[in-house]
C-alpha cells in the first residue's frame, strides 16, 4: 500500500516540489538590549558639601539618571563652594552632552544626553 501511494505522489509531484520541501529559515535576533529595557531614574540629591558632587556625577555618567539637586544647604553654608560645585557639574554635563538648569533658588536639574529640558517663557507678557 505504501509503495502505491509513493508512486502516485511521484507522478503528480512537480520537479520544483522537492526544493520547496526544504524550507529556508531566517534567524532573528530576539535578544533585548539593556538600553531598550532600562528606565530613566529621577533621583534627588542634596549638596551639603563640595564632596557631594562626586555622587551626583557618578549617577549622571551612567546615562540613566536625572538628578534633582537641592543646593540650599551649601548655599547657606558657603557660596564660594556652591559656585565651585556648580561649575564642576556644568563641565561634566557639557562633556556628556547633557543639560543643566536651575528652577527656583534652591534647585538645579541635570539630565543625560537623551533627555531635553523644556525652557519655556517664565511668565506671561504684560500689555
């Protein structure tokens, strides 16, 4: 019985059919990169001393942290140290193509290169 079925298949099969039986597969890369799955973290910091800048910069350099920095304690303690700390933060942000901005008198925000800060008008125009 098996032989009969095989003979019938051979008679009705086209010559290209044997090639179609060998399916070709395309290998897809299903691995997910860390960059596409990682989240951006908004992390608060407080500058009480110039040495606190190091922790902020380490977090910012990884590219996944937005730093909200309270500068009030250092501002009240030593304005010269505050200027020094802010200059260090600015230089590092420039190197990593990030962004830095102040809001209010007590806070600054630092972002990595893939985050843009909105800088709109401060107030409404008075006519």
